[in-house]
C-alpha cells in the first residue's frame, strides 16, 4: 500500500513542477473597441449651454464646439464680434459650460488652468457645482493665489455647472491672452 501512495505523491510532485515550468511567456489577444468622439459626447462630456437651457450669455455663443473640442471665447459679443474686457472691471459667467458624467462610475473632478499669467493683473475664480443635487456646495477649483483645489462629485448621468469670474485691475495690459482649462476626473 505504501508503494502506490509514494508513486502517486511522486507523480503529483512531478506534475506540479512541470506545470510551473510549462511556459515562460505568453501573449493573449482580445478584441477591444475605442471610439474617439466630440467633447460634448464623451464619457466625461464638456457641454456648452444652449438657448433651451435659458441662461444668461448663451446668445453671445462664447462657448461652442469646434472640431470636436470645447472652445471658449470670453470676448465674443454682439454679432459674434470680439470686444474683450476692460481694466478695473469684473465679469462673471455664472453658466460657462456643463460637465456631464456619461460613465457607469461615480467620478470626482476639478479643473486646472494653464495660461493667462499674473501679468494681466486679473483675479480669476473658477469653480463648479453639481446641478442634480439640491443645495450642492459650490467648489472653487482655482483663484489667483491658487490655494483652492475643490472637487465636484458626479454620479452616473449627473451634470455640473462651471462658472468663471474675472476681476481686472486698473493698469491691466491691453493684450490678448490664451489659457487652457483641463478637466481632471478620477473614479471615486
């Protein structure tokens, strides 16, 4: 009886060792799909307000989709002309654009700004608020001192309103500046 048990144990040990050395590398191919789509139709969608949203500033069409990307022209006004902002003034865009979560996950996002610079003598305030939750707290993403790093949480299908306020100081240079706003989203 001992011999068959020893033989069985030996065979199990040898087969385990052989299984461990069965291969040193493998490549497995699976099909996958990827769609690159317009900013307003993506998983984290950036959506301009439309006239149906009935918010101030929409008629100036200063936020729009161009070539699949969200574009913002804060100088747009009457007839699509570019007017700009003046020194020693405050401009507020309470409804700049919307961020919508089209994924199946709850996300948390903020927005960072690159550009405009401090030499423009402008205080910039950028923030957002979940518009699907009553009395949702307003989170500030950016201000001139860059001490804010608030984040907005969106469940699947929820939207956030993004606002922008610019206070130009007296003596601000009369120049044209560009900036890039980046939406940073993570699964919560």
